[in-house]
C-alpha cells in the first residue's frame, strides 16, 4: 500500500496555488475550439471530504480567499469551490479539470493506489479515461498523444528521493515524442530544517534541495521554454518543512506568466503568512 494520502493535504496552500494554475492553463487551451489532450499522471481521488481533518495548520487555505478580485481564474475557481463546499467537499485536480473539459477534448486520469483509484474511477465516470498504473508508465504509453495539442499535469507525492529524477527523465523522454506538449510539474520547496511534530525538536529535512536540483536538471536537459511559478506561503525560517511550492511549466501557453503573476499577487496578499517573500514567476529557459 502507498502511504501518501492526499486527503490530509487537500485544500492547503500548495493545492490552492496548483489548482488556480491548473484553471489558468486549461483556460488558455479552451481559448481555441480545437480539441486537446489532458493527462493527470497522479490524479488522487478526484474530490475530498472537508470533514477529513488535515494534519497541517494550513488545511483549507482556500477559505482565506476573499474572492473579491476581477481575475477570471479566481472567479472560475470560486464557482467550483462553492459548488463542492455545498456538498462539504473540496475538488481535487480531476474535479477542476472535468469542470473545464469540453466534449471534443480527451481527458485521462491516472492513480496507482487501489482504494484511491476506485474513488477516482467512480468520480470520473464518463468524463474521461481512467488508468491504474505508475504515472510515468502511463505518460510513456500515451506518447505522442491524440489530439496532439494539450498538456500533462505531474503531481507526485515525492515520498522517495528518486521521484525527482523520475520526473525529469519521464518529461525528457515524453518530449522526444511530443516536443510541443505542455508539462506542468508540481514541486515542494523544503526548508533545510523543520520541527519534528512529535518530539518538537529541530531536525534536518532529508529531501531539502532536491526540487531545486530537479529544476536545474530540466533546464540543462531541455531545449523548450520553461516557466517557473512559485508560491511562498511562509518564510524559510518558519521551520515547517514545506514553506513554498511551485509549478515548473514546459512549453507554457502564451501569456501564462502574466496570469500566474496576478494570481500570486492575490495569494500573497490574502493567503500567505505576513511578510512571506518566496513568491515569484521567472523563465528557467527563455522562449526563443
Ligand atoms: N493531483 C491531485 C490533486 O491535485 O487533487 C493530488 C495528487 S497527490 C499529490 C499524489 C497521488 O499520487 C496520490 O493519490 C498517490 O496515491 C498517487 N501515487 C503515488 N505514487 C504514484 C505513482 N507511481 N503513479 C501514480 N500515482 C501515484
């Protein structure tokens, strides 16, 4: 059995940014009526009960948003959040993606853990294809995709240090068959030390620095443009382990950088801890 359970993290700071960015990405694809392909390699259950208490202080960070902004993306997120909140639930990436899908598009959702997969399959029903395999194998098997336009969301739990390398290898391989594909890779940013929840003692964070190494790897190995958008919800010295999270987007759609900048400005003013300074949008590989 896999140990990571997203139900304990659903709706936290990292989810809010990732999900807003996902809506931003799919809105860009929806601008043209041409069909597109979408794959979520690590999809989770599809939706999560709000009553399942998370272990983090930032659980349900989305409830801190005032939603008073004119941002199209934020309003789209609000509409779906409210719909799920009425049923005491929070939408996962499959729920958000399905809310944006059109009849002509081809959506795929993959989840490895059997129990979670059962929930996902029931949730997705006829809105897309579901797979129960290793996410990186599914990605390989579907390349090059039909239709040829589209994107992949890669959102692994990063429980093992190896997963960072698996991500960069899988993306590099997939791009050989699909050089124009968009890949959105979620990653955690970890402080070098954290407070142990049980003993309350300060300890080293074993996987600190691995995401930064993965970004460097991607930048060196890929020719495609790469945009990075990082949400720093508290400062590194707060010793909570994950103090920021980001999305590394290979072949981002036009003007995604501006949209993500706007979203981060809103999150910084409403959801971040006072004075957190880790949010930024930058080109890891500049467009040619
Ligand atoms: N994308 C989801 C969302 O935003 O709502 C959250 C996904 S959660 C971070 C990661 C999921 O990947 C978990 O449900 C876990 O069971 C699953 N998983 C772990 N290892 C996997 C693998 N090798 N292939 C596919 N899924 C895997």
